[in-house]
């Protein structure tokens, strides 16, 4: 994949900029990187804290031919995990479906937004936010107990450009696996780096309601398998809050 990188000092959201570039005909491999986001987004319309010069805020334009893209956030998580390992030997874990965690705290997140032409995928914007250079005091007070940065984890400086290069290579690698339809390979790798193991008791938010049960892994399409009193249930949209 050929990457064309657009670098910005600030923007509302790299995903928003990438969508505008898509409307202008941007090809697959278009990348938007910004020093700051003034309206960064996470999943469920949450705000993503994007302090200037402290994180890696990047969005990539992909154009998969398949409409089945539920594995893409998981493949992206694997790309991030590899990039952290190769850049700073940092062993992060993946919290289904789109969180990067270290030491039980959130290190980064992934936001996939897609557009369709009929039943065919026209584009996917793969947004990735990583906390890189934050000290604890750089996070808003309400995030300090649940967020961490690479700098805090390794207790040193991070080469952001090297991190970006490893990230793009990782995305290219796992996206190629995705486009070849090697779903089992993505599933196995994700479960290897998952923050949870089969049998872990967890609390899952479903329609804003907490439900207690047991984590049973993911299926071949990347959906969550969760067991409660009613049996094993399959979810493509839910949120694991924590281990009980």
C-alpha cells in the first residue's frame, strides 16, 4: 500500500479531515496526522482527549471490497500492539473491541467509521489515538485513574516518527491479512493479546445497562461471545467494562 501523509498542526478530528479527503476522491492509503485535535472522538460519541503535541492522532483511508468489516478494528488493534512492541518493547493488551490497554489503564483507542454505496463498502476511516508523551498531570483529572501514556509506561521519551512508521507498516500487514479473508488468523492473534481470557468474569455494558457474566472470547467474525444466566450470547456492539 502506498501511503500519502497529510500533516496538520491542529484539526477538529483527523477522521473528519479524512472524510473530507474521501469526498474529494482520496485513494486508499491516504493518512491524516495532526499534532492536536480540538474535537477528537472515541466510540459512542465520547470525547477523546487530544492534548497538543502529547499523542499520536492518525486516520487512514481504506477501501475494502467486503461489507463485512467487524474484524477491522481488531486487526487495527493488532497493528497498534505490534507498533508499540517494535518501537519501545511495550507489551500492551487489547480490550475488545477497540481499546489498547497497559497496566489495566487505557493507552489508546480505535474508531472505525465507514461509508457504503448500496451494499458495497465505499470506504473505511480507521482512526487511531495513542497517548504518547503525557505525564499524569496532562490528563484531565477525571481520566488520571484510568489513562496512561507510553512515556509513563516506559519512563522515558518516545520517538513518535518511528512509532508512526511501525504503525503504518503494521496496518498494511494486518489489512492485507484481512483482505485475504484470513479471519481465523486475526481471531487467534487477537485472543493471544486480549486483556481477558476465556472464563474471566466481566461486566459488559449493553444498551447502557451493566450485565455480569463470563468472557468466552470472540467468534470468527470478531463478535464478542459472552455467557450469562441465559447462555452464550453474541454481540457485535457492546463494551467490556472490567473484570469483576
